[in-house]
C-alpha cells in the first residue's frame, strides 16, 4: 500500500531541538519535501544530533563516533542551523528568538516544531547544586564526570532506575567506589517486581557497585567537617 506524498503549503520550518527525534524529523522532511521546505534547526548544544542511547560507550578512550549529523551534512541537505537556546516564541508574528553565545537572532517560521526532549530530574533537596553534583544526559555531562573523576575516589548516584544504573556503570568504569541510592524497596521499580529487583541487585553488586534501597536522600553535603 502506498501513501500519497504530503503537500506542504508552508515554506519555513523551524525545529527547536536537535536531539534524535528532531534529527529524524529533518530526515523525513527532506524526503517528502526536499524542494518546498526551508528547514532550520535550533541546537542548544555545541554539536548536532548524536546517539544518546550509546552515551556510556564514550567513557572509553577509543570512544565511537555517535554523530547522526554534522554541519557539512546539513549544509549539503540545505538545512540551516541556529546555535543557541530558544528563549521566546511570538505566535502572532510567527517568530522564535534564539540566544546564542555572542548574539541573539530572530527566526521566522510557517511551522514551528518543539522537539526539545526531556530533561534530567534533580531532586529538590539541599545541596543539589553543589560542586561535584552532575546530571547524566549529554556528552558535555559525561565530559564533566570524567574530569571530576580524575581527582575523586568515590561517587554516588541518586536513583536506581535504568539511567541511574547506567550512570553508576560509568562511575565504576572511571575507577570510583560507586554507590546507588534508591528510594523504592528494589532497583528499577518501574520495570521490575520485587523478585526481579532483588536479582538485579545481586548482579549490580557483583560488578562492584554498592546498592542502597529503601533510602531517601535528604541532603547533599560536600564538606563533612
């Protein structure tokens, strides 16, 4: 069964966010409307789309190239890039304001797509913004962890879900004594029952990671003195 090619009445498409979803949209739009559309992506990171799913692979020195797009590949497809953070949308004027490192620009659009993705949840506890506290979502986050690990002996991850365990694996690879603190009675409570969580805890412990379940993190203290 074939589907008709969509007919676009717009010419200017602005996509805020250049993660994996935003990039996939660019690919699809280039297929169905390569000549009719003017596409601009807004990228807050200083690099274009990459495979976040394989982020932990970059902890090794022989890290793979995770890039899904490059400035040259986008240029070859006629896709423009606005580097910076979208800070305002004027729906009446159909414009987006993008604040870059050195300048602010205004982009006009016919269709605006918000593909900003998720953001890490940081527990609202005292000390959550102290030096040595990190989130784990981007290549820049991973680089910050690697830099901090050079002068650290131990690390703790708040949250024993899938991403928390992945972050704990990174800390262990970096040579740190690693702890996972989970509020629920077992690991990965959204995916596993108690029996599965208990088995996973044994597997994680065999990797040299200390697991603390049924523990509520109340505060981050950076100086015990």
